C-alpha cells in the first residue's frame, strides 16, 4: 500500500511515494514550503485529495507502543 504525492514546480512535475498517510502529509507540506504548487495526495484506493482536502485524508492507524523492560548493566 502506498500513497502518491504529486506536485508541480518550475522545473516540472514531482512524484513521491510514501507508505503511510502521515508520511504523505509530511512530504506534501515539505513540497508546499519549497514553493511547489498543484499538490495532490492519491490514496492506494485511487482517491485524489487536493491541498484544500488534506484535512479529510484518512489517517493511518498508529501502532501501540509497547513498554520494554529496562536492562541495567553492571
């Protein structure tokens, strides 16, 4: 499953693939800060989200963090 982040810049089209929606959102924001435009995220199901719709993008569920015992060294 991969999310595709598409954008345009003065140099041309840009395409990045990310494995989670959170990673795709981070890349989209990075591209916006780099003055790219026409930024879209496409989900694995094919749904295309424009920058104005990023708030509606389904989030990837986070895995629970399990506590690990601390091992003391002597």
